């Protein structure tokens, strides 16, 4: 252990899209800092969540879902974020959907071979009624990948998360804490607010449109009793702008109202949220836009 008897380090959460990475991070932190959706590839950038337990501090990095198709500058930036997280992490927590094990998991493992330690979190065990299947899956994963540990969990219902943390802790290096013990994330309130707006686009718009949108915070002002936020929703085409706004502006109002309630819970004050929609063709290939959005 370190001179102060502490351990700390980075733990990269990796997995295929929809494995439940963001849900797990929020459950571990005990607060929503990473957006979730039933659709794949909701997460676009690495989000850090900090868990301090006694003498141990774990800094979790929620990464974009592993992919092999790079259609734009955005997806290439997401891949860079995935690789940066692997390079920074002392431990990799590989999240596998126990109810949907696929051959694509093998492709992901090829990127984990250089990791110092890999712990498999076998998620969504609540969806498997025959528990013998879980034991069989654990045996096959041990034989195929030889991880440091395999822990069956259910992130959505926060089951066995303490067991997962217990498995991760001894794999961290002996060193002083990387952050103050009361911190829970390195993300700014400003960036989390943008993500909460973007989450509502995924939840309230059609199947494909949210993937063509981005949210840029134009102005952010925090006061003791009121937080003022002005955000721009970027879309590729004029037709998409009309869909986001909706008839009489109703869709945009619904998006704004839903996002405002979650941001108020985050900041603890009333929030005045203004949303605008702007057409920015090929924004996903514009490096200046991607940089402004916090992508590597």
C-alpha cells in the first residue's frame, strides 16, 4: 500500500453497445452523471465517475460502445476516446450482457490483451431464469479469457455491486487518491447538462434522427437561486430541424421540459433552459465542432 495506506486508479468500463455501461456507472456513483437509452451508441465521450470507499478510490471511465464501423469524424473520435481510456486505465472492467452473449465480444477482447488486469462484469443476470446457465457462462468466460475475476451483476437493480467493487479494489496501485474524497465526477455541470438534453433527443425523437444531432451549450450561468442555460441542438438538414421543433414548437418544448427537470435535480436550483435548433451540415465531420463538444 502507499504511505497513507490508500489505493487509487482508473477503471475503464468497456463493452459492446447496450451492454449497460452508463447504467452501471450511475448505479456505482449513486447519481445520474451519464445518459442512458435503450438505443446503442448513446455515449459519445468518456465520462469519469469517482467512487471512494474507505482507503480506496476508483475512477471509472464510461466509454463509447465498442464498434468497428467508422462512418464519420464523430465515430472516429469515439474510437479514440475508447482507446484513450484503455491507455489510461490500470484496470479494465469488461461489461458483458449475460442475456445476449455474441461473437463480437471476442473482437473486443483483442483490444484488451495489453491491459494489466481485466475483470468481467456479467450484467443483466435478472433476465436469465435458469441460474445454471450463468454458471456455465462463467466457466466458458474463464476458459476463454482468464480474467482476474468474473462478477455476475444487475446494474439496473444495483445487485452485487459491492461484490464487483471488492473484486476491483486490490487490482489498483498503491498510491494517494487522485481526487478529493467528496468528488463524484470530473465532468462539469455544463457538460452534463448538455448530455441530459441529448438524452431527451434519444428518448423523444424517431429511431435514427438522434444520431444526427448534437448539443452545444452556448451560455451557462449559475446563481444561488437560478441557473440559466442556453443550448443549441445541431442537426444536419433543414428537414431534421423541423422535426426537432415539431408543430407549433411542441416537440422542442417537450424536450426542454424533460431536460430541465433532470438538470434541476442535478444543480439543486431552478433552471431556465432555452433551446435553439441550428442546421450545421456535416457537423459530425467538422473537427472544430467535435472539439467544442469535448471529443478527442
